[in-house]
C-alpha cells in the first residue's frame, strides 16, 4: 500500500487528485467542529450519556461525532445513504426506474438527480423532526420559529454540502467521494475510542505492568483479527466457469473462449447489518427521545431486549434474546438484498443468448437452478462472516463494558472503501503507465 502511494505521487495528475481529496477532507473536518446556531449542545451530550446502544453509536460514528456536538454537519451524509438505498429498492420495484437505469450513462444521471432531490427532502424531514419534536425538551436554547427554522436550514444545507463535496471528490479526486466522506468521519472517532479502550483496560490504577501489557496485546490482537477477517470476507469470491461456443461469421471465428461469473462472498456488503440494526434500534431511539423505556412494563422489557447495550451482559443475560433476533434478521436481509440485486434467471438468459454455458450444466432451467443453489450457499457463508464480525464487538461491549462508537459495521466500511480506493489508484496508474503497441 505504501509503495502504491509512493509511485502514485510520482504521477502529476494522480498527485493533483490526491491533493484535492485531502483538501476536501480538511474542509469536512473543519465543518464538523462548527456549532449550529440556537442549539443546546449539552442536551444531546446528556442524552448520549443516558442512552447507549449501537444505533446511537453507529449514527455518531457515521457523522464523525458531529451529531453529538450538534455541528452544521450533524446529519452528515446519512440522508444520502438512506436515499441511495431507497432508490436501489425502488429501481427493482418500479419498471420505469429500471428502464431508466438500463439506458446507460444518461439514465444513471437521471437517477442520480432524483437521489439528490430525495436526499435534500430526507434531510429536511429529519431536521424538522428534531427541531420541532425535541425543541421543547431543551434541544433549542429558545424554542421559537426563528431558531427552529435556522436549525432546519443549517442541517439541511450541511447535508447537501457534504453530498456536493462527495460528488466533487468522485469527479476531481480519487475513489468514491461519498464513501470517502463516510470513512473519514468514522476514522476520526477511532483515536478517541482507542484512548477509551486503553484507559478502561490498560492504564487502570492497581494493575501491574504485565497485566497492562497483556490487556494491550489482547485489544490489538482482536482488532487485527477482525480487520483480517473483513479483508478476507470482502475479497473472497466464488468463480463459476463459463464456456462460450464458437460461431463462424463469414471468414471469422467468434467465441470459443472461457470466462467466469464472479460471485462475491459478501454479496450484499454492509447493507444487511445496517438494515438489521436500524430495524432493531429504531423503536429504542424513538422511545429514548420520548423519555420512555425505563419503566417496568412489558413494553419496557421488550425495548431493553432490543437495545444492543443490554446484549451479552452477564447481569441481564435474559435480554440477549435480542441478539438472536438480530442474527436472524442479518441473515434474512443478506438473502433479501442479494435476491433483488442478483437475478440468476436474467444471467442464465444472457448466457444463452451469447452462446455461453456452464460446463456440465444444461442451458435454461438447470442453469438457473444451479446458479440459485451456488448463490444461496455463498450468501450463507457471507452472512455468517458478517455475524461473526459484528458479534465480537457486541460480546466485548456486553461482557467487559467496552463502550466504543465503532464496531463490525464500521470496520467493514473502512476496509472495503480503502481497498476499493487503492484499486482505483492502481488502475489509474496502470492506464497512465501503459504505452501501448504504437510506442513499443
């Protein structure tokens, strides 16, 4: 990786793109420190102190701590992520959007424009709900129309500005801009989380040096093991061999080559974890903002079971039923999301039209059944990998009380974006270093 960066800085165009990306990241981090006018930041800080859980920690990590500080980038690019997921689902459900996507570059531009409008709309709704719904509870210094309007416009503009920065990074920088914005926010929380871990388990008064060293080594080993597992999960794929029959057109012989269909082990990426976490934590978040969930009724017991802060806790092991539900939801959404993004029937038909076939499998229905069988097997392995990566942070949070904002979801996002960005840098270097047969 370091060698790739060293060679990249030797190429003027790539060096300029890396510099542009770095400057945009500085702008993002500076904006994350600017407070929103009229907001009582201590209200949210007290709320975070009283309500812990993966939903709050994950959202705060996605915003780089901006949500906890109530800066102008408090919503970050979460409205864009939500709108992108919604558009992906709608593209499958609405035939017109599906046709638009198949139109090529022009169709993708139209879908991107709709996604932008949807992002601004979601940011407007979220900021309005926060300003109006929680303004009377101390969220605003003075609850009136002017302060509420300022907060709504500031949050919406901040989210739209981050979306614009992400698109500019994609156009003039390196990598996927939106993903890089998300990753820099998550990484910005890692130093403070690591300091929290070491102060909680390593630099504790009363421990001897050997115990401190052992605790530090265990923390580093667990993090490295999770990173390695994420790398393996993101890079693993099952390749299905495909053979194309020869065709004679005039004096030319076409086809006859061998190819393959690459099926990624983690086909759905981090989407199943986000869906499962959102579904489990949404009632907990709403109850927390409304000041509910601390009672003794059956509703409060259910909310405690749905909160990840209570899972794997030896003192309240009964609430770990929520972890079982969470694992089932993760596996379900892994199958669900892959089923709407990967269509074995369509692939089999395209192979048949191109004269391709899987060796040993007849074209048509047998090919569809074979692809479905392999796909289900690969999805299950990927879902198990996601569950393992997400389980260990939850386990250590519950058993040892380690409270950090990053977990398995954050690790998957960081590693996958870094690997994808490095691939793009290497591909750009390859294009610029390739002289071609005319110069040979």
